[in-house]
C-alpha cells in the first residue's frame, strides 16, 4: 500500500522533497504523515461523511460528491493494485473488512451515535492539507505554486454548501466542517492574491 500512497500522494498538493528541519518539524510531521497515508485518510473521511449523511436521512444531492469520490478512489486503487500485481488474498481481505464495516454503518448495525462520535475527525482531516498549504505560502511568501482561481472556486463552493446545509438540515457538525473549509480556502486565495501583487524581494 505504501507504493499506492506514493502514486496518489499528489492529490494532497505536496511536493516529493520529504521532511524539513528545525522549527518546521511539526508541520513536517503533518506533511509526511499525510503524504504517506493520504489515500487511507481520505477514504476513511469520505466513508464516514457518506455514512453520516445517509444515516441521518439527508438529501442525496447534498452529499453526492462523497460517494462519487469514493467510487473514483476504489477504481484508482484497483487499477494501481492490478498494475503493481498486488491483488492477492491480503488486499482482498482488507477490502472485504472495509466494505463490511462500511455496510455496517449504512445499515446502522453499528449504532448511529458511533458515527456521531467519529464524524468530527473528518474536519481536521479535510483541513490539514489546506493548513499545510497555507503555512507553506506564508513562510515562503510566494504563491506561484497555486491557482487563485481554483481557490476562489473552492471558497465559493464551500460557501454554497454552508448555505444549503443551513437550509436543509442546519447540522452543526456539517456546518462547522464547511465553515472551517471555507475560511481556509478563502485564506489561501487571499494570500495567493496578496503575494502575487506583493512578491517577495530577493
């Protein structure tokens, strides 16, 4: 699985240069952790959010992106495993355990309060890569590596989700998740624009 994580680690927006030193050690640890376990972390997050929304009976359109992304992840993992010739009894067993657990959440074999306890971990998961990106921009005082248009779209999309969730369910957990995501996307966009207009002087 480590080679799979390496192949898909670009999804997190990280470079391949590894760890930094000194006072950056904490963010280096977060960066290295996400880089190594990114595919597993995101699948857990999307699985929990899909299960949480489904068991609470929310409109499918309000969380459709989660199952769509999960299907994409499944296909990607299958193709990579096949390419690496790693489709064996171990990967089949792990996949079976995952889908059994997922089904247990959806069918509420696992009590819904368990999901209510687990779902909040999705917020730091979704925020972590944005925090690392924001810190990298602030420390380098350079935003050439990002697209401000992309982050503008991200900000507006998350802001729209805040409004739709407020109108649909007013779920505090989901609102908090998207408010934090909106704030971080907007911060990256703001500093991206700022450092494009005020580049660091050599």
